[in-house]
């Protein structure tokens, strides 16, 4: 392992991503500290809901055109529609 270096001050997720894309954590290991966190039981949970095939195909096309997953698009659309209904 090489001599320890200091992690620079990074101000955005883009800067962080660019930095770690071109650097090795091994070079900065002595500059790290332990982290404590909890993982929600909801993370990674999936629910099966039957969806009309044609609707799913349309969702897939729209998701691809917007550069998101079908899951993300579905959640966004459901959230928007629920807010509309609840606002009435």
C-alpha cells in the first residue's frame, strides 16, 4: 500500500464520483473512519402486482426514453396520481 493521502473536499455527488472513479480507496484508507448506519427493512422489498401487458410495454418505452427504470417511473406516476386524487 502506498503512503496515506488526504481525501480532498468535494462539493457535489458528481465531484465525488469523478474522484473515486480515478482513485483507489487503498491510497486513502488511513483517512477514513468507521461509520454506523441502519438498513431499513423496506429496502429491497418487492411487491408483485399484475399489470396489463400493453401497459407494461408502454411503461417500458417511456422509462427508456426518460432514462429511468420502469420501477422508478411507476413509482413517480403512482405518487403523482395519488397526490391528484388526494387533493380533490
